[in-house]
């Protein structure tokens, strides 16, 4: 986790994410790319510079530079290599592009979640990044003065398609010295006997070099509640999930458990793209 991208809109949740990123950077001798996207409205096919006079653009940019400079002077960033990035672009698109352009190992974002109508029809930028990012995304929902990943819950069906993203899970838990709680959530609509579920988990984990782990089969009414309830039962520090990045009608009708967790979990959630 050497190269960490942290988008900020200067909200308190974005600062929660920056504080966690600083802790991770210090632990791994990493650097932070602090990103602010200036989302200026345009009309029709007008370019940004046609929708806004140049002096107005410069005013917004200079104000953002001043805020970033102030943020970068925070005590908790002492000793951390940090670069600022300001761009005129839609937030979620800019975050995805910068994650790739700067070869980020991790994106750390703050989120206050979304509920009800907003969750279904609008979604947050964080949710969109989780759905589309090839880079692992760590979502922070509250202030974490001493970020820890000691108890890491990874919930999955442990199918073959999970093996590739799970390599990054192993890398993460090894860096943080985590105990990995592998959780198979059993639901009424997708029930497996304990024998079958345990066999699948054992065969899956045999492909990886990891010693500090345990396997758990947890029954609940649906997968999301099962993950949240299991994480609470062990007082987990962080929840990990893989995500398909569904789009369009497939996403609308099927949804994404990872995105639901980003919206509803109080604990940090990290997602890994399949």
C-alpha cells in the first residue's frame, strides 16, 4: 500500500479518510495523492471554459488550492509524502482516472452513506467508485484515531472467480498482520449444508499461503445482514468484499452487496474488483 489516492471534497468524512490514509502511509512508508475535483456545471456541449469565464475558473481553483494547502499542513500528515491534484472533471470519473494514472495501490474515501430514494436512484460517488474501480477501495464512515485491521472479515461464496481478487486480500492482511475471518453466509435462498460449505472454503484457501485465518459459516436472512451481524459478533475492525462492478439494468435489478455494505456498515469496508 505504497501509493494511496485520497479524494476530498473538504467534508468531515473526507478528512476521516485522509487521517486513515496517513496512518496507512506511515505504516508502509507510502505516499498520498490528495485529489480534489472541481465539478463545474456545463450546458449542452459547452466546454468548461465556455460555461464559465476564466476569472471565475481561477477563483474556484485558487480557493481549492488554499483549502488543500491548509489540509496538508495538518499535524497528522507530518512525515508523510503528499502531492495535491486539482482537476476540472466529474468526481467519480476523475477518481477512477487518477487511480490508474498514478498507479494507486489503494483508494481511501470517506462516505456518510445513502438511504432510501437517494440510494436507489442517485447513489454516492463512493458507491460508483466501488462499482468501477480496478484499484481496491477502502471506505471510511467515521473517525478512526487508531485505524486497525487486526480482525478482518472477508465474506464470499469462495467460487473460482474470487481467486484473483483474493490475491490482493492476502497482500493486504499480510501487510497489516490481520487475522482473516473467512465468512460464508448461509441464507434460506442459497442454503448449503455445513459439510459442503466447509469443504468449499477449505479447498479455496488451500490455494494461498496464509496462516492466520479461520473459517466461519453464518446463517442469516440475507447476505448483507449476515455479514453485518457476523462482523458485529466478533467486533471486527474491517469488512472485505469482492465486487462484480455490475452496470445498467443488471445492477439496478441485482444490486451489489458491496455497495449496500458501503452505504450501511459503520465499520470500514474494503472492496476488491473481480
